C-alpha cells in the first residue's frame, strides 16, 4: 500500500528573492501576487500542491526585513512565527548576489528552528550565457555556509528549472498523514482575499516608489448576476495621504482606470466570469502605524 504524506512547509527569505513566483509556479496557478518592489507579500498565504502520493501546504510568508512601522512588525512577526508550525522550511535566496545582512539575519533564526531547512538558490536563469562558473559556485558556497542545511537545490522559478527535484525533496520530509484539502484546491484563502491582492498588485506595478506600501485594498461587496454570468465587485483602495489619493486616481481618473482594467482581467481569469469592477479611493491617515487601522484592514498584530 502506497504511503500518503502531507504537511506544512514554510517559505522564507529576504524580500524580492522570488518566493511568490516560486509558489505560483509550483501550484500551477497565480495565488500570490508578484512585484519587483520589496515586501509585496503581507499576509501568510497558503499554497497547496497535491500529487498522488502527497499534499504539501506551502506557507508563503512576508519577506523578513528590519521593520520601519507597525505593519512591518506584523509582517516579520508573521514570517518568524511560521517557523514553529511546519515540517520543513525552504530558505529562498537570490543566485545573482552573494549573501547580505538580511540573509544572515534570517539564517540566524533558522538555526533555532526544529524543522529541516532546504536552501533554495533561486534565479539561476540569470546565470545563463555568463562565463562565471567559479563566481557562481562561490555564491552558492557562501549561502551554504550560513547554516546546517539538509539540502541545497538550485532552481529557477521563472523557467521551471529544478522544481521537480525540490518537490521530491520536500515530500521526503513529510510524515504520513491525511489529505487536508480537496485535490483541486491551490489555496485556502477566500476569493475576496485574492481579488484584493490582485488589485493591490496592479497598483504596485503602476505607481511610483512613494505609493506602494501605503496601499491597502478591501473588497466591500461581491454580487453575482446569474442571468448574465456577470460578477459585480466593489472595492476600496486605502492610502495614507490626500496627495497619494490624487496619484492613485491620476489625471482625470486615468491611473485608477488603468488599475481597474488590468485588475479586472486578472479577476476574470480567477473567477472564470465577466467582472464589473468598481474602485474607490479613500484616505485613512497613517494606517500602517495604528493598531486599530491595521486590524480593520486585516492585519492583526499579536498582543
């Protein structure tokens, strides 16, 4: 009789090393939003990979960084707490650069984790066409020296390289256990959470440096018009300053219109239905620094 294995695996690393891209590729669907701006992931997102012999529940955590505000504290706390709740940890690093202070900070916390840690060297596609084999090997060696890792696996989340080997390695660490979710699930987050994240992703892509981390998105209402296979979605975008509101709306509403068009396409792909997306922009002063506002927007700090 074939043994079925299951368990939870944390994915940690500095901001912008490709954790969300890796998980979207592993589960075969967009679950976590992707941006070239750091600290894109704010909540712990469950990504579910099911195969005939195993089910892996990956926990995509916020990038671990030095917090600058209460939202940052929440993000780091969320990531670190995850280390005590899993069967294995993937420590994702960027193959293009040698270890930095952020990697050393994370590695120090990982040395205290009870679960086995796999070092995942991501973005090896950036090595292609470069005659720097020794330099690349030195980068991998430097990362491997940061801790006592169970394995070191080179991958490219973008190109799909090394992912089968990575999954096989993860399954070896899982205990015999039940199937926690149905076969066709790729996340346990409600659709409204993902819709809000897809809207926030477009703002991250389209706005300049001042705006992205001052943004929060809340889905106010979703209504299905069965007779037309149309879904109405009402969402509010929160910013911290009136000047930011002006930027998000844009001249004659141009920026908000572009955000809406791109986000609508992503939400339609998620739902498999036509979507009528209505967006509003409101100011919530200094929401990242206020526990009450953080809680209202879905970011609950531990006491």
